C-alpha cells in the first residue's frame, strides 16, 4: 500500500553554476519535476510513494527513471517513450536564489501521457493522489489528469493539489487560471503560494486562504509565504508559522515549494485526525516541519537531490 501516488512531469532542471564574461551560464543538470520533488520529500520522511508519468526513452529519461527509483519511489507506472524527448527546464537565479524558468517542451514526453496508458492499480493501492497543473497545459496529458483525478475521487482517495504556476508554459494565462480553479474544485488538500493567490484572486494570502475555505470544498489549505513561513487553514481555524531565524545561505529555491507540499501531506496522512479536523499545535507543527524541510532544501541545488533527512530537519528546528 502506498501513502500517496503523484502524477505529472519528471524532467531535468539545468541550474547555473557560473557565468562567463558575456553573461552565458555554465549549467549543471539536476533531476526534477514538481510531483517527483514532492514524492522525494514524502519518501525521505518515511512515507511510501509511487510516481505515474512519462519521460523520453533517451539518456535523460533513463537517468531520471533510475534517480526516482533510487530515491525509494515506485516507478512501475513510469513510461519511457521513444517518440518524445524528455522535458528540459533551464533555471536562472538572481542574487537571492529566486528562479526563472525556460522550458524545452514542444512537446515534452510528460505532456504525451494518456489515460489508457495508466496502471490504475497503483491508484487503487494508494491512500492519496496528488497532481499539479503542468500536466494540464495541453493534451493528451490534460484529459489524462482529469480522468485520473475523477478515478481517484471515485475510489475515495484523498486528493491533494499544487497549482505550481509556470507562466512560460501557458499560451493563455486565462486558461491557466481556469485550470487552477478546476484543480481547486477537485482537491481535499492544497498547497498554494502567496504569488499564486495574488494571480488567482488579487488579494492578500490571508484573504486568499479565507476565500479557499468559503468558495471551494477544501478540507485543508496551506498558503506558503516564502521566507515568512506558511498559513494553514481548515474549518477549525488557522495557524501561521514556520519562519526561521537560523538558516545557512539560500542558494536555489527550485523545488522548495514541492518539498514543502510533500512534507506537509506526509504529516497530514500520519496525523491523529482528518485534515479538516486538525487544529492547534498539531497543525502548527506540520507547518513548522514543512517550512524547515523546504528551507533546508533551498540551501542546496536541485529538487529531488536537495531533500534533507528528517534528522537534519529536526536539528534545524531545535536551533530555532
């Protein structure tokens, strides 16, 4: 039995390690993709995870398949397709470690996954199902995602969602908004950033959190605030915390939000109450653990490869 199955993109993130005199970066390749980063955090914290998706049957696809498997994530539903190339993401960083993405994905293998190719027994044998919006940017992956979510809901699985807005991948940002709103209508638990709240609703994180509770049938929402921690809200109330005052230098925030989400969902699945019933210290401790895990990951390069151990996270929290 899996704690959670995630479906979506698995790709290579190219991150800069230096810049030449003309401003061109020398780049290092890192395994990534939001669902894979998410699951790496679930696994590192002791959960059991499975990935559903597609990569190219090429050098990068084979590397990614091996990396995900070595991270302890089940890859029996990962397809290597010889007809499409593995998606590549090129990340540039500013002096604070914030990133901007450029994608080689026209189309990438991850967008070519069809529902008929899915091994639905993986979902049957999972407690929860996770998805994001990069698999909603085009067909056939969009229809595949919609049908997979519907199937998981029909099987009574907890549905978790991360909007993970990447504007360069959308031809029309109004379509991006439509698809994110669809995702919010499907999910029980959401991890959404303050920037995504602004994009969707044009309001503050606190106002956005309240709107999520009022307008969508969401059991628990996490609204991340970057270095200022995170809000968490459900029908029992809300908490805010996780801001760290003792942290090594941030070098790369790629995957930090995904790792927050994976950590938070893993803790929700092992909590003493259902997501909508969590309150007080238990909910705040989930926020603190997820923020610390994500923050530590940002002191290292990459996504999957940057997930810290639980011991490292607890050591950091003990210093606060």
